[in-house]
């Protein structure tokens, strides 16, 4: 009776080992049924195959296929990768702009109660720019007066005087006129920038007012 039990147990163990070995063989066969070969089309349209990446496929889209010819994955070529990166960059910029618009909308709604609030802030900032413009204009007028006086003094010296015995231009006068002219250029540039800032400020606030009305459903 004990011998019969031992034989039954031994048979069961043998069957289990055989089944395990068969399963392992199937697993090896299944794993070998994965990536089988590579396929790509080069710039001239010729198709290349290989059980590893063919050298001619370098830089081109390459399909990795199984033994049945089914696509497993795609190795991007240079053109596809560059196009994807460009598309992703465009999408990222679009997301950034959308987020900025949404942030701007929240700011408008949370900051202002009415169009009049926006207009008051615009007028305050515009008044500051206008005041700066007037100060700069006055500085320019003063510098032009100074330039006129200096030019009158310089006219008595060489090489500006027609008199043959005129003395050479003193260094301090030459330095003064150069500094005055340079200051005039600087202030003129400040006027130009101020005008541009006023135009940009008005344009930005006009856009804010239009958008605020849209958000609030105002006409």
C-alpha cells in the first residue's frame, strides 16, 4: 500500500516537472516571437530590411516588426524627431499664451470693479508720463540755450573764427559743447521713448477695457 502511494507521488512529481519544462520552452518561444526584423525606407524610396538595424536606416523612420510582420514600435528618424520637437514647442508656446490669457482674465476680474476703475488707473499712469515728458522738454530747452551760448563763445576761437590771430579753442569749452550735444541726444531719445510708452500704455489699457467688458458681459 505504501509502495503504491510512493509511485503515485513520484508520477505526480514527474508530470509537474515535465509541465514546467514545457511552459519554460513555450516562454522562450514566445519571447523569441517578439522583435524579429527592422524595416525602413530611405530618401530614394528604397526599402531596407534586417534582423538588426540596417546601416542604411540610420536617420530614417524605422519600423520594428514581429515575425508576423506586425508593427511593434517605431524608431523615429531625424526628420520625424525634428517635426515632433517643433510641434511640441508650438504646443508649449500655445499653452503658455493660453495660461497668460487666463491669468490676465483673473487679474482683471479680481482687480477692477468697473470700467471706470481701469480708466482711472490708466489716466494716473498717463499723467506721470506726460509730466515726465514736460520735464524732459524743459531740460532740452535749457540745453539748447546753453548750446547757443557756447557756440557764441566758440566762434571767437580757432578753427571757428575767421580772424587769422584767433586763439585756439580752450579744452574746457570743447568739453562743454560735446557734453551739451550728447545730453541733447539723450533727452531727445527720452522724449521718443516716452511717446512710445504713452502709446503702448493706451493700447494696453484699451485692450484691458475691451476684455473686461467681454468678461462682465458689458457693452
